[in-house]
C-alpha cells in the first residue's frame, strides 16, 4: 500500500515538474519571438537580414522550426494561436514580409 502511495506521489511530482518545464520553455520561446519582432521594428539591418537571409538571421534566437517558419512566412494566425497576441505594429512587420515576395 505504501508503495502505491509513494508511486502516486512521485508521478504527481514528475507531472508537475514536466508541466513547469513546458511552461518555462513556452515562455522562453515567446520571449525570443517577441525579441525578434521588436528588434526588426528598430533595426533596419536586422530587418533586411530577415528578408534576404531568412532563418540564418534567427540563429541566435531559441526558436523551434515552426516558430521560424511562422516568422518567415508571416503566419500571424499561427503566432497568435500558439505564442501570443500581436500588436498592430508587430502584425505590420509580418505583413511587410509577405508583401516583399522574397522567397
């Protein structure tokens, strides 16, 4: 009986730890994605690198392939569904990426 209680407690502890780790990872990726958008808004050289170098310009950021793809393709819906709501200025940056038609 004590073994079952111990195993249940250990599983619960591990589940909570995994959940916290997942939340922290999401927060890290959210911050990285927002840092990219904020830097692109302020740094014309970086914005140009995003246009012409694509994901190479994102190497220093901790982003998943899906997040990089969403940034490079201007996928506002995916970002807002999976990361966070975007400001009008952030949306505008992504829309300019689409308008550039550089693939």
